[in-house]
């Protein structure tokens, strides 16, 4: 029995897809033939630019604004997707932010904001998409977590807790949704060369590079190719945490 899945004509939603890793994922899925919903909250110009680039290659794509940290807007994103394309096949929970402070300086607002965007949004989108996956008896959920959720990182208590929460969510959702032929996996990048990392002062970046056994930052495209692999060839992979981190956490 051939359980290989095809991206061609599937519908993929990528949250936080205007920039960085999310943008690379949306581009990779679109190049594989998926119809891509490029979700953004603030990066309108970048999201629309990506849609134009995908359309120039023959892919179908649409930019959709929604703050997935808001339960109603997250549900609206999924509803609009199904209205536009008739279904949803792949959901990539990539939206995330950082507010880095040591625990003694971290405010309740800092904590709630990061947990809301990084973790709660994952529940909101999956909850909204679940009835469609159940009806189709198929679906792929890929949650972009982080090595920080596994090994911790100085000054990132809120981020570490949220990303660790995504891993726990992934495992339990995989157990519950297997009966509907829905796979749920987490991808944990290490330090990746994005705008966010680009803002780190050079001395700090040098310290980071010394911690990475492979001695370099990851590239967004390397994360994107893993996501595509899970979407196309991951029919028998579920509940897993896949590390792409250059060896910083083993």
C-alpha cells in the first residue's frame, strides 16, 4: 500500500508566514504544488510580495490577515481558507514572538503575550481546523517549536515554556487524532538566520555560534524542507519532535 501523500492541489495554511521561517515554509509548500494561505498579522507587504512571487511560478496563494493569538480571528482564518479553497489539508503553526528578559525582570504581560502567541494560537487554529480534518479523515499538522523548549535558554522563560507546551500538545493531539488519519508533529529549529537573529549584537552572535557544534546558523529553507517532507512523506510519522539545530541540543 502506497501511503505517500502529494502536495499538488492540497491546501496549506502557514501562520506567521510573512517573514522568516514561515515565509520559507509557505514558499516551499507552494513550489510543491500546494495552494497556500499566507497568514500574517503585521507583515502585509511581505505577505503580499510572497503571494505575488508564488503566483509568478504558477502556484495558487492568498494572503490572509489574522491575529491567531485571538481565538475568533484564528477561527476566521480557518473558515476563510475553507470558503476560498473548499478544504484544508496542511496546517503549519509557525506564528511566534519573543520578549526576552531574565525571570526576575519578566512581567506578567511579557509572559502572557508570548504564551498567547506561541502556544495558545496553536490550540486555537487546530480547534478550528479539526472538524474539517475529521470530516475528510485526513490532515497534517506541523507545529514549529524550538530547541529552547527542550533545553531552555537564558532570558527566555516565557518562550521556553510556550515552546515546550507545543511539544506536549503535539504528542497528545497525535494520540487523539490518529483515528482520523491526522498526523501531528513538531519541528524544533535551533538558531536560524532570520531577521530576528539578525538583530542580535555581533558579540552575542559569536557566542551563539560557539555553542553550535556545526558552527553555523541554520537556514530557513532547511526548516522548510523538513516541513515539506512531513507533508509529503510523513504519513507514518506522528507525535514526533524533529530537531534541526546544528547539534546545539542533542
